[in-house]
């Protein structure tokens, strides 16, 4: 363990104390103590129902919540805090776009274009929107290494394309799509561009203004924040056209028996009592990322991906999905082993305390397209170290013999 490994591990009590070699950060990350402390401090010092109270404690809770919104806006390079809507997670953010934007704007004959590598959360909302409006859902396919080209996207776009929704980093391949170029193509075709940032925002600097995306969805829990908090970035002129997603308290201005006027953007899209503790935790997670710096995060994750891929390549009967370039994996290695079911891979690795994911990774159409039913996936974050990757590869190397081959 290097001095830097040790220093970073000090920040994560669970990892320091637990025997688990945690390689499932694409599912959810572990949380640094600074995030846990910020949430605890909020509940110990400032907890009240925000946004409606006229007393000091509620004003403090409101300030915590709105400061977290400003922090997210700054982190993503958004023009204003009004561009940020707090949600539970990326899934809710994507559903918000589908319900509040897509359903209100799409007509029969319109087209929604997504890629074959989308997580179900960036697929099912569009299936629903297409079903509801009579629009058509179209897929752009990637090559066998998970590469999606601008040319492929361009060929799928027509004058009927109204929404293009694509992930920035695939949760299966770990590869990064050229979102800036894709968004420009969508705009040329007269469509809005939705970016699923669930797997990118935790790992690379993402600037929504530079990328010129219309919407970006992400989850806090994959980026060192608590579960139950996420956000949607949206351009203001689009938010102005959108209907509320959910209706009830906190999102209204004035209510009569028959009708209501709604609160200003962004509160119009945040019905019910909001998750202040989560927002405070997300804000602390952003502070933590900024303190470490994306340079360090990317460097460590790239080193771990490179080591993992190089070690796995040496093991007979192991097949790695995705780009042959380890630098295009963003801490994700998805693989299969001949004759061993991914669930057995995960169970055997677990007996060596190595925690990985096995299954379809909520990307069933992609796995079908790739001709596999199920795969195993190791995913790394800042707190992983070379020893973790070596233990993982060692365990994988013994899999087949332990299965009796
Ligand atoms: N989009 C992508 C690209 C994802 O990887 C995930 C979650 C989501 C959206 C949904 O995020 P949520 O926080 O709303 O659930 N991906 C995974 C995964 O790969 N393993 O577990 C969850």
C-alpha cells in the first residue's frame, strides 16, 4: 500500500474496517467520513422542514439546501442554481424529463434516438414516452468494442428526431461517448440532447455548458454522497416549457379548490418535503472530490483499469468487453470466463472477499446485442489500490480450476 493509498483509505471508515475488497463502485460508491459528518451535523444543528418555515431553524435548513444546489451548479458548470433540480437519483431525473418534457412536446411520427448501450433507466422512460405520444424509439448501435461513432449517430437522425438520449460513460463497457459532438449533432437535427451522467460525473470533470447538453442526469450515491439524492441539470428555457413532474406541497404558489399556480423554477419540480440531509451530503461529496481533484481521481482509476485489464488478459479463457484501450474504461472491467456462469464468478470471488457485480447490469438489450446473457463486472473508485486489483485477478485466475476444469 502506498502512502497515498493509506491517506485516502483513512477517509473511508467502512473500507478501513471491513474485510471486503470493494469492486462494485459503479453500483454505488462508499462514503467518506466527511460526507457522513456533514449529514450528521445537519441533523444535529439545522434540521427543520425547509422552504416554508418562518423561524430561524427552518431558514438554516433552507440555506443548507439552497447552498447545496449552488454547489452542484458550480460543480457541473451550470449558468445558475435554477438549472438544478434535486431528485432521488439519475432514474428519477430521466423520468422527470420523460414525463415533464417528452410527453408534453412529442407527437405521433416524432422520433426519440437512444443508443444500444443505455442503462434501463435511460431506456424505459423513453419507451413510456413513445408509447404515450405515438413517437418512435430508435436505437444507434455500437461496434463490438462498445464504440459509438458520431457517424452512427448522424445516420440515425432525421428531421423527425426530437430527443436524443445517450450515456456519457457506459456502465458495462466503461467507455466514454463524445457527448459534445453528439449534442451538436442532435442540435443540428433540431433535437434536444439528454446526457445520462450517472457513470461520468463521479469520474471525470463534466461541464454542461461546454458540452452544451440540454439535460444531464446523475445520482449522488455513485459519487461518494448518500443514497436518495441526485439531480437533473436542465436549460432554463426548457424548464420554462415543462409541466411539473409531481404535484403537491412545496411546488405551489397559490391553490384554489379547482386549480393551482406553481412555484418558481426549480421548486416547481420538487414536490413534497425535500431531502435536505441528502443535498448536504452531496455538497460535502463535491467538496471531497474537489479536495482530491479529478486529476488524481482519473489517474488512479486509469492505473487500476490498466493493471486489471493487463492482468486479466494473461488469464486463459477470460474475455473482456469494451475498448481494447484500458484508458477508455473509467474504472470498469466487464468480463466473462469460459464455462463459468457470472453468478458463480461473483460467488467464488466473494469467498476471497472480493465484491464484484454479476448479471445483466440493467442493460439487457445491450447484452443481447453482444450475444451474452450475463457478465461479471469489477469497478473501481478513488479508494481502490493496486493490491485490490491484484487480489481480484488472483481470484479470477483460480476460478476455472475451482470449478473443476
Ligand atoms: N444510468 C447509468 C449509466 C447507470 O449506470 C445507472 C446505475 C443508472 C443510470 C441509474 O442510476 P440510479 O442511481 O438511478 O439507480 N447503474 C448501476 C449499475 O451499473 N449497477 O447498479 C446500478
